[in-house]
């Protein structure tokens, strides 16, 4: 007996097919080419791609500069509670005094626009000048006996 005449005790159940005639030849059931055909491929979840596209869908695309006014200054919001903690009853409230007392900070060396917001119970009688005031804050200040002037 020679090496090429040896036979297995348990022969293969099925012959291994290779090429176009077999079941796992050529692309081995992976389809064709690309990331999915490679070993160790990892495709990111689709939600990440949607998150990435959100700014574009939200209007931050190439024509955004036509709709956004860069020179517009938005007011800084100050609550009635913050003002009540700094000012006494009967005091005048102006943007200069709010900056001086540390309620509002200067932005880039410019005087910021200030909007007073808040509602509900407010007991201090204040005289507000030079600030924009919300409807709820206006009602609370006037109810306490204060005034609002532009």
C-alpha cells in the first residue's frame, strides 16, 4: 500500500464545490464587491447618517446666508427674580445699573439689549427704563406699583 492508496475511515459527507458550479464558490454568498463583500466589514447604523444630515435639512445649507441676518442683536433675558435680589423697592432699573451690579455682562464691549422676563408674584416697586419688558413681567411690575418707560 502506498500513500495515494490510503482511504479515510469516514469519508467527506459532501464534496467541496468551487467555482460557478458550487454553492459557496466565487463570492461565497456575499454578493459582489464593496464594503459588504470584505471580511470584518462594519456598516454604521443608519441613524447616524440621518443625524449628520439634520443641519442641512434644518436650513443650514449653502443658501443659509441669504436668510440669516448676522448683524441682528438678540436681547439678553433677565428674570424678575434676579432683579429683585439686586435692587431695593423704589429703585430705578436701567441697562447701565444692571451691568454695574453684575446681573448682565457686556458682550464684546457693546451695550447689550436687555429684556426683562418673568411673571407671578413680585412685590418690589421698581421703575424700569431702557429695557424691553415681556407681557408677564409688565403685568407683575405694574401690579406691584412700579412703572415701565422706554
